[in-house]
C-alpha cells in the first residue's frame, strides 16, 4: 500500500510539471499562491519563537516583488525593492508609535520574507519566461529533486560522517556527494531529453546540462539548511502539515526556489 508521502508526490509533482508546461499567467499565479502559503508558514514559525510579525505586511511585500517580476521582468527591480524597504519601515514606525515594544525584529522578518520568498522565489517566473525557459526550468528543478533523492538514498546507505550534526542530523557528507553525482547526471540526461523533444535547441551543448546539475545539486541544499535553522529555533519538525507525508509547503520548496534562481543566472552566463 502506498504511503501518504508517495501518494502526495504522485499528485503534486505531475501538477507542478503540467503547470510549468502551460506557463503564462496560469503558472505565474500558481507560483504566487505557493509563495503566499510558504510566507504564512514562515511567519508562523517566527510566532512560535516569540516574535509577532504581520502576515499581511510580509505577504504584501513578497507579492510586490512577485508581481514586479510577473509584469516587468527584471525592469524596475530597484524601484520595487525600494518600495518594499519603505513599506516595512513605515509599518515598523507606526507599530512603535502604537506601543509595540520592539518592532525592529518584526521589520527584519518582513524584509526576509519579501526578499527571500519574493525575490528568490519569483526567479521561477523569470526563468520560465526566458527563451527556452520551459526546457531549462524542466532541467534545473527536476535536477534538484533527483539530487535530493540521491542524497537521501546514498546518505542512508553509506553516510556515517554527519555534515551538520546540530542543524540537520540526517545530512551526511556521503549524502551530499551522492546528491551531487545524481544531480549532475540528471542535468545531463534531462538536457538530452529536452533537446530530443524540442524544448531546447538541438545544438545546446551537453556540458551546460552537466554544469547546471552540478551547481544546482551543490548549492540548493543551502535552502534546506536555512529553513532547518528556523525550524530548529522554533523547535518544530515541519513548517506545516498541508502536504501529507511531506510537511508544509515551505518544507517542499526550500531547495526548489534555489534551483530556479541558480538556473536563471546559469542560463544568462551560458548565453553571454
């Protein structure tokens, strides 16, 4: 009998792949909703720690950046980041005048949500909108998934030396190496696949898929470790319980958003 974790994956992963394929406003709206759910979980974690950030302020700042990426791409990014900063500062000043003891901590949390989930998370939108963005997004994101699966499998099999004993005791150096190998091969094979079906140009060099797989598998675990840091501080196992067997939305996308960001900048480098 299939576990809840497997059942959820069999529904969630195909849904994500279908929406990536559709692209356009449907995909962008999906990303906005996912990031909004993640922002809610992020705020709840800090409330467990003892802070009182505002979900309304944090989500408004995050959506400000998401919609900038949606409608303007990379244009006016400085303007919108300035608007984000201005908004959270004004909210903090008003909160202090209303008697809040130390709103500066909440201001910092609002900025982290706006920048981390809004700025980093919305690279999905930028990457999908690029020429051949479909093929590259379907290379970077599954490479991160497969690297994570490879790290988990090889880590359980061969892992002895802990990588971060306090932060994430399950992670081992063998698992990291296994994830890099799996992610690298995945990037190469995915590029071959997408070239064959026309999602990428037939003359796209194979080394680009290999490099994308290596970079994504090496750096995307930082997203997982960052969220693990907050969960350890809040003394919780998962960021939520929305996805059966997987925890919260933030638990699932912690490495994904790094894959989107890294994929975007890699493609810019490849096309120079």
